[in-house]
C-alpha cells in the first residue's frame, strides 16, 4: 500500500501522522465546533504546531470567508 502525503509524490509519514488520520476518520458525523474557538485553540498552541504569525493571519482570513460559525464533519470545507 502506498500512502502519499502530497499530490507531488511520495513523502514518508510518521506514526503520529497516521494516528491523527485515524482519529479524524473516527469523528462522529454530528460533531460540530465553533470556528472561532478552534482558531483560538490554534493560536494558543501555535508554538507546538509551528504556526507563524503569517499563517495565523491567513487562517483567520480564510475562516472569515466560511459563512457558518460552526465547522461540522458532515460537510466539506473548500477554500
């Protein structure tokens, strides 16, 4: 089985990445999260995530375009 993390070719995956993918797939279909609470959590964990001020500004702008205040696992988020 070949798992690529980018559309540009193969890149090795860590066990943590695979574990996270499995966790995301196990999310209940009716789960929702308030988008600005998620953004605040990302801001608080920015050092652990390796997020820069620029990436946070871009994420903030992109989230502003999402019409709903909640993010749900039932719909696809497309930017």
